[in-house]
């Protein structure tokens, strides 16, 4: 070690010691300089002289899919930089990406399997733990049937993780009890795409940013949630001063600060606002008549559809085709004057929004994420965004794009493409016999093995555990004992005596606290994998490090358990080649111009490939024959039987729970820039943790003054589900309107989800974390 390296190591150690003294209970990463030395993984030639070898990978965080280069030296990840060759981020990274490798080296990293014995988690060899998981799973199936076992995974799973989980649960065991936490973040985007276009995932891509004149951000704090992508919006405006960024939100944020115009609306009224824009477009004759005539059909569905608050709630929509005249008539309740009264948005602002979409000389990109998707009418509001673009024909061409972003690195690739939701297969739905036949053929299992009906979406799956219908659950790569709404019920359910819970993770969390078995998992670049990002881009990385102790990839854990249960023939791959072999098998599901995936070697050689990948070429814009080989006409929405995009009339309906005399405030929850989801990784990185060390409640200054609350003082929040005391933050990085409060959910010691409501969109099953009634008091 040189003198310079020694000084850097000492400085890093001192900083970590200081951080640990300031924040007891959090075990920080040792940092690259002091990280534990590990031998390099097999097949990765590492320089022996201490030089750094740079390896490509997508970022571990969010769904943007930034390309990173990780510096490896002597078996350790020592540095990170943005990949200049990646078209996603062009060499940039956000604060989480730049510190991502430090999350590998937290001092409390799980390296040994643990089994609960006499109520206490006890270290055991990995082999013993895997034997126990397999035997308990088989024992539960024998005693209670195949639907008594369940698996709950993640949009942080790699594509091979999700594919193997799908094959194991649906093809081997024969149950559809498979869900992933993307149900909590992206399910409404899926059902929005499916109901409007018949196929999932966007028609455009990030290149639309380079062509758009107007960006309308619908409840989307991009400056914090997708900062690298937001920087591309700012760059576009910097080079083209006529470009406008419009922030349409329920809370003033850093995105509002950077926007040309900030428009605040009352919670839930985005439904009415979208309809008002459509009403105004029609009233002003801004409809693209030719596009609508040739490529669009009109429909309405059921109304007053409920909120799923009761157990075993079911809903099935009944679409009815209507005429344009009927659609216009239904929009009659959404004049700008009526919607101003409902939403609080002045009529002149609604007219302004409509004029941006209606101007034929402007290309418009709409962007959204959790504000739309975590919504009791999440499917509807996705439909309404598409309605606007379809009416004016601004879709599927460069710069004209309704675009749903994601919150996890592979929510699209692993969950939506691979089919780790109860209703999905790697291609198509379980209810579709053709899709089941394809899966049975590729998996070489009897057709009757694949169950033809979905079972439980996430909320109902955890309710089934509480009720005792599910007795065994295996949780991988996610932390539901922080993320589930109305959390206390589900935590109590998992802790019941006759439930058996297996958790695969990299650090102790509130979810490992309730586990009967903990399996230590390999992280991200400690194993080979692929992620699929928001723009249909698949990105591969190789194994760069050896995982610590007995930690093992989630993919291989599932294979080991499946083999122990007698399914060896379904999982015949060798460990060195299994990722390549899995990819080759998965590609068979997606063969054809509508979904074709790139070959394995192509993924290894490039920083990501957008699918469909046909004849060596990416399909950047779908449904447009100029770019899409599957399109048979100028615009061909081939996902629908009528080959048209569907415009749905969807009304405004109130939230499941609104403020009242007893609980007079709205409670809104979400994220902050520095922390990723439950903070189990980012809180191990000192610089990120110190930036935002604990959760807080944002208050409007006038509300705080009226309640006698000063900045930093303790505030008690109470809902019908529980109470929580947090410090107040007044005019910090964001400001809610009067009558609203906001709490970030990353803090595992301040569980705001004990207060939230488990109401969900009846079509997508995705819960609404953004709206419930709360009482606010000085503690």
C-alpha cells in the first residue's frame, strides 16, 4: 500500500467511525479502501499489480437503467463511474449510482444461513438450510395442497431469477402463488398498457427526450426519483430555450423548482384534470381526426368499482364499445370550470395544459411513475394519459410519447416480461390456453400442470397468509415488512405459529426478523445477470466478485431447492453456464417481431439492447411501421383484436379515504433522492445515510404555525391504523400544500406504512400509498 492509499484508508475509516457514533444502530460500509479482500470470481481476469479493471453493468437502483463501469482491483469493487457508451446516461450517474458499490460492504452483511431454533435464529451450513426449505415446502404441499405455498419476489430480481421462479412455481409445483413487489409499484402501468394497447411496455424510449418540445410531469418528482433522466430534460431545455417543463403535482418539490410552471392539484383529482384536457381538446377542435378515425376505438367500462378493502374482493371490468359522440357526451361533466372547483387548478391553467397537447406544432412527452400507479384508480389514470395523446395523434413517433417510468431496476424485465405476477407466464396470461401450451412445451411439463386461473395479487396473498390459506412463503430480494400498506396486520400474519417464512437477502431487515430461515444472497455484481429497464432495454453484466461466505445467487438458491424436491429435469443446467442457458430458453417464449429478445452474445457485448430486436436491429418506436417490423399499417396497434388503440372513458371517483373532522389532513408517502426504497442498502452507505439519516414529516408552514409546531419538533401522526411520532420538517427540500403532510418510507425504524391504507386499484391490485386521512398533533 502506498502512503497515499494508506492516508485515504485512514480517512475513510475515521469518517465511518464518526458516522457510526452519530447514528448508533446502523452498520456502515467499510468503503472501497477498507473493504474486505476477497478473491476474484472465476473467469474474471484481475490485474495482479493493483490496477483497476473496468466492467460494464446497469445500476442497481431505480428503473432508469443507467450504465455504470465498476472498477475491480484485487477482488474488490473500488470505484464506479457512469458508462459513456450507455445511451441512457451518457457517462453520468446519480448520488446512489456513484456510491452503489459501497452497499456491498456493510459490516452486518449476511454471509451464513440462519434457522430459527427455539425461537432464536441460529447459524447453520447453507446445505442444511436449503434441505430444510425444500422439506418444509414439500411437507406443506402434502398437508395443505400446492396453493398453500407461495413465493414473493422483486423487480430487483435479475431476469434469470424471475424466470427460474416462474418455472419453479408455475411449471414444477403448479401453483400461481407467485408475486413480486412490482405489484406495489408498476402493476397499474401494466394494466394501463394492456387495456389501452393489448401489450405491455411503452411504445417509445428515452430518445424521445431529445425530440420533445414540452414535458408534462404527472405527479412525478423526477429531480429526486429519476435524476439522471431529469438532467436530460434540463439539457434539452438548455439547448432549446423554447422547451417547457410543466410540473403537475400534489406537492411542491425540487422538480417544481426546476419546472417552467408548477401546477398543484388536490389528491385524486388527476382523473378529472385528464378528462378536462380531453374535453378542451375536443371543444377546440384540436382532435387529429384522421388518426382517430383510422387507429382508435372508444370504450367505457364499469364505474363505482370499489377499493378492495374487504378480504377476497374481486372485480372484473366489462368493456363496452361506444361512439366518439358518446365519449364526447360523457366528458360533458369535465368542463374546465367544473374541474377547477374539484381540483383546485384554475380553469386558465387547465386550458393552458390542453393547448400544449393540442398545438400541432409541439411534440409532447408525458411522464409519470408512482403518482399515477399507486392510486386506487391507477389503471384508469394510465388510460386517461393515453387518451390525451391518442386524441391528438401524438404517440409512437419521436418526441411524442406517453411514458411510464419505473422504480426498480428490473420491474419491466423481470416481473412484466418474465411473468412473476400471479396472472402472468413468461409470455401471455395463465388464463390463455395458447400461452399455457407454449409454456408447457418449452418447460416440457404436462399442460394440466400449469394452473389456468390466477390466485392472489400481493395484498390478497399476504391476507391469505394471515387467514392461513398460505402456510409457507419464500421472500427474495425485497422487504415487505416495511413496504406493505396497513403493515401491522401482515406482520402479525407472518408471525403466526403455523406459518413458515423463508427470506433470502443481503442484510438483516424487519422481514428477516420474522423469518424461520434466512438464506444469504449474492448481490448484483457478485453474480451474472440481466435487468430490463423502463424503455424495453435489456442489460447484461458478468460476475465480477465472489460473494462473501456462503452467500448464493437467488437463481441458484431456487434451483438447489427445486432439485431437492425432485425437479432436476426442469433445471438441468451447470452452475458456470446456467445464466446463458436460461436466457436461451427464455428467448423461445419471446420469438417473433413483437417481442424478440437479443441473443446472449449481443447482450454481453453492448451496454443494453432495446427489444423487439429483429434482424439485428432495435425497435425504438412500436406500432409505427416506419420503425416497427411488426406493424402492418402506418400505425398498427396490433396488441388489440381490432388493431386499434382503445380510448377509455374513465370518470373521476373519490379516494378510498378522505380527510374528515377526526382526521383532517391528507397523508402522502414516497421517496427521497438519497435512499432507495426501504433503505436496506443505501443506509449502509455513510454519505447517503448522513444526508438523510431518519424519516420526517413535511408540513406546510401555515399548518405548522397553527398547530404550534416548529422545525425539528416531534409530531404525532394518527390514522385509523395506528400512530407514529416523527420530527417536523418545514420548508426543507419540499413543501406540501395546506392540509397535507408527506413522509418518506425508507426508514425501517419509523414505519409509516403502519398508518397507510391497503386500498388498491380493483383492476391492477396495486395499493394507493398516496392518500389516506391523518390527524396531526404536536407530540
